[in-house]
């Protein structure tokens, strides 16, 4: 069946290059791509299990309190990060 499609110039250039590399026509390449797309669209999507969650136990330090941060992180680690 013949049909007319409007394809972006950059996509068309890449299609021509790919067809030349593979030694096939642009029509064959487009048909193969459409078949693959339609085959994948029929497959049911796998339900992924929910990601695990962890209770971190709440905040351990008030981040607005610089002294508390120094104590929690260690003065050297924090001062070294600021340099």
C-alpha cells in the first residue's frame, strides 16, 4: 500500500543514511520500525513491585543550628567541605 507521510527533514536524512548502511530501502526500514513499534504496543506492561521504604526515625539534628550540625557531622568534615 502506498501512503504519504510528513517526516521532519532531519529524521528523513537519518532514515536515508540508515537505509544505505543496511542496504535496504527506506520503505523496508520504516515498515520494520512500525512492525516493531506495533508489536511492542500489544505487549502488556509489566507491573513493577513497589519500591521499599524505610523509616529513618525522623530528623536527628536541626539544620538551622550550626553548632548542632558541627556536632552531628564532625567539625573537621564540615569545615573541610566549606573550603
